[in-house]
C-alpha cells in the first residue's frame, strides 16, 4: 500500500493536494468528526499535543491515570500593528485574551482524570517557548514570588507531584545558565522562581536520569503491564543501547553542545505494543576528522528503537534527517508550531522520503504555507484539520495494539473533533 492509498483508504478519507481549497472540504470523514472529544478511559494511553500558537506543551495520561505535562511555554503573541510579526507568527488560539500557560492549564483541567493534581512535569530544556519567561507574562503572582508565564502561570491552576528537570539543581550541566539566559528573556529566572514555589507547596524536584533500566517515571495509580519510559538523551549525552553513555562534546570541533537545543531531554514511552518518541528541540552537530560534519540526530538515530508516533524535533525546523526518520519509522509525526517557517520544507522532504505511509500533524498549517508549497509532494501528507488550528490527540487502546489520532478544534474550548484516523500498531523489534 502506498502513501496515498493509506491516506485515502478505508480508515479515513483525507483530501490530497488541497492547498487551494477550504479546510472544511478536505477534513477527514470519521464517525467521531463533529462530535466532542471522548473522555480518557482507564486502560488507555492518551497523548495530547496542545496548540496555543505561542508554546510547546504536551499532556500525557497513562493507562492507570498517572499524568505528565511535558513543557509549558510562552513565547508571546504578535504585537498589534507589527505587520511582519503578523505575517510570520501563527495565531493564538482560542484567542489572545489569555496567555499560553493559562490556555495549556485549562486544557489539562478538562482532560486530566485527577483534576488539578498532575503527577509529573518534565521540562525538556530552558527555552522560553517550552518554559515561559519574564518578558512575556501576565505579571507577578499574588504572593509576588514568581512570574505568570508558561510553567509559572500553570502553577496557579495545577498541583504537581514531581518535577523532572534536565540539570537540577544548579542548571549548569554542562554549561552555566544565568537568570537572563536567552537574549534577556529571563527563562531561567522564571524556572528557578517557579521551582522554588513548587517546592514550597511540597513538589519533589529531580534531575532527569540518563540510565538504563531506571524507573524514574513510574505509574502511580495502580500500574499497567508493559509500561516503560526509556531515556534517550539529556544534557548533550546519549544513552546507547548497551547502557553506556556517549558525551556529544567529545565528537569534534565547533561543537553545538553549548546550544540549549542540543541539551534537550528525550525518551521513548511504551505501553504494550505502542511506542512514542519525544525529544524536545534536540538537534546539533560537530565538525570531526577531515572537516566532516557529524549530525547529532544521526548519532541519536543509531540508538533509537522503532516507534509508532513521534514528535518532530525542534518544531520540525531544520531537523529530522533521513537517518532518524528511518530509525523511528513513525506512522504519525506530531508537530508543535508557533511560526509560519516551522514545519520547514527540508524537514518535510526528509519525512516524505520515508518508504512507509505517514501522516504529519502540525498544530497549525496556514494558507500562506499551503499556497507557497502547493507543488510539494509532501503536502498531501499534512492532516488538513491542522489548516485551521488543532490539538493532536493520540488515544492508545489497552495493550497498545491499536491507536487513534483525533484532531480537536483549538479555536474554542468545546473539544470538537474535526477528524480522526485509526491505526494498527506496527510490528517492531523488542526493546
């Protein structure tokens, strides 16, 4: 079965090459289309990639109800009257009346089986679109101790059991990060203040452990057979299949390990036969012997197992080279975007060279990009529900043998399913 047959087959009717047509004309026809997003059911594994237009955040509910929020950022909205920003920035959804951290928290409150109580928060790295920052905020908290932006704002709505951070407690692994890190946005200052507030409330904070066989992320409400969380990378190091750790800083000159993206946390989460890959904004390179470029995503690819669903690294911007795409072999690739130039053409072409069917699901894919890339073959693999802005929700059935992708309208909070697609889990080698 080729890619077009897969996308236009019996499981869903997906319009192909529809860049010039209204989104409503190409939305997938599925029994759930037009209905409300079904609530999580015990035994199911659910992954929500939340679209706000100004952040990356994903919310996971494991089969026993254990929950985890991965990242909760805020990179601001386009300022009124800024024509250039208006052209390049994707729209805030549902609107700009609330900041991204609050929209994210409200989504979690709707979908979390335990309401305010979230078992884990994991921060992939210290960039403001993943953490929040002092520059883009709703001011200071009522007690004056932290900034209301991203994760700091989520603290006003949610209670976290454990925080997992890539470099806690000093935030200097492998390089120091001052409070004003990243062009004065104050992302690290916000994180430190928010973590201090969380600790005052009784939250435990841990450094992400890059080791084989650990159980740092464990199910807390009854457990589930076949669950595992396998670390892949953190702080510029990669966990190899044999259990050893490779330090990317040793691989050559002009090394990007000092770049925060290269330090992102990555892992594979498994429930039964199903696997999910997520690695923040991981990318980078070094120049090795003979001036040969060493792509760190190629290095990671050698240690990655095959998965069913993958989150694209770095908002699908200059990432996901063929070696990593081939290693993961994901049927569904999720994207988290806030800028028109994300979901970059080179990345999309890399995904499209895969020799198996896939569906790319960005949070938003505006008309300007569809018109600009109308001649690109990969455009037919972009889920058309994303044309208007959508949350991507993966629901994995007990045992992980089947899973469903649901695209949920992000323009309001009613939870309307725009379209859905059903999948059978791929056969894979054992971990």
